[in-house]
């Protein structure tokens, strides 16, 4: 009954029933393969077929992970809902989350993008404009005495956070979410560390819209990165310049607002509104949610699917 309620109500997971069915078909064999490999990698202590049998099948494991990502439900709540022990939920989420993160972002049925280089090639081949922006996710404060404790303090929001770079197309569809970096890392530094400058300089001619946090990349990429206009007058600017600057700034903002919509859709998943788990799992959580969101966005654009 729990399974039927979750699959039948899109508000619980944010995914339609046909998308969940595709996830089961795709990830089920991968999970079983990795499970058998994990069992074979350690010395056997019991005969083949002995020991406790799994009552928590893969479909329920996947649904528990989806509810956890969508609503941030604790493992205790999920264990009561599915009628299993808390440790079973913890193990299930830990096994399913990497499988979801490895899927990449879906741009059309059967076509997925997993790396930043593939995103640049896709934008160049399709002639679309890309939009990039960084977003922060609050995390728990590192323990007292850790040498890297201050790295997670965001200079912008003055709170402990990690940062990810989100890439969307001109329609706001999520194409890429980078692995997480500590909150103290600047947006432009994060982009350089991901190799965006080299990919744009050596790759196809594409236009990338960005905010003022990426100013300077335009000169390094031959004008491929377009940022908000610089302000030439610090003070006592003429009226005609104020009017022109404001008009150009609003025009640029209206073009790149789509990435803000994409980030808002990502933050609808409670696991990204504020991450309460281990920080080493944040990157998998971000990429898993991005892959699920892009898959559902692609499904919603297909007129032959049932909504």
C-alpha cells in the first residue's frame, strides 16, 4: 500500500509514475550487479543461500531514496513508513544515491549529459545559449578543532555552506550541476577549477550568460562568457549613462533569469534546501537531484507520455 501511494501521487516524489518505472527498469539491474559484486568481494562465511533474506526489495529502496531526497524525511520516519529497521533505510539510501548521481542530466529520451565538456558540445551543436550561475546549500558546521573548518563559511551569506555551479539552457532546463565545493570558494574560481575556461576557449563557439560573479571570464574565453555590464562611473555618473546602464543591466538579467528558475526547481527538493547529512554525500545528492529533475522535465515535454 505504501508503494502504491508513493507511485500514484506525484507530490510525494516529484516524479510521474512512468518516470519511476523507467528508473526501476534502468537501475534495478545495476543495483543487483553491484550487490552481488559486493558479496563476492569478501570471504564467504556461510553456505550459498544461507543467512537472512532481503525483504526490502529494490523498488522500495528506490522509493525510500526518492522520498528522502524530495522531502528530506529522516531515516526514522521512512523506517516506520516502510516497516523496516532504520539501518535498512540508511543502507538503501546509501546504495541508491550513487546510482542516481551517475545517470547524468537527460536532454532527450535516451540522451544524457554527464560532463561539462559534453554540455559545451551539446550547446555548440544545437546553437543554444547556455546560462551559468552558482548556488549555495547550507550544511552542518564542521566539528571544533578541524583544520578546514573555516573553508565552509560563505563570505556572501556568512553561514556554513557548500557551492555548486548550475548550468541550464536558454529555456531553464537543467543541463549540469557540478560537484560541491566549500562555500568560501568564489564563483569564478570554481568555474576555472572545473576547466570551463579551457573548454570554451578550445571548444565550439557558444554563448554563456553569467552574472557579475564571473566577470573576467569573457576576456579569457574570447567573449564567449557574457556577464552583466561593467559600471564605468563609480560616482557622479551622468544621467544619460545611468539610464543606459540600467537598461543594459535589465536586458541582461531578463535573459539569464532562467537559470534562477532552474535553481528554484532544484531547491524544491528539500535535500538541497538544507543538507543535514554528511558533507561527503552532498555532491552525489546534488547530481542525483539534477538528474531526476532533468528526466522529469524531458518527460513533461514529450506529448506522447501520460502525465
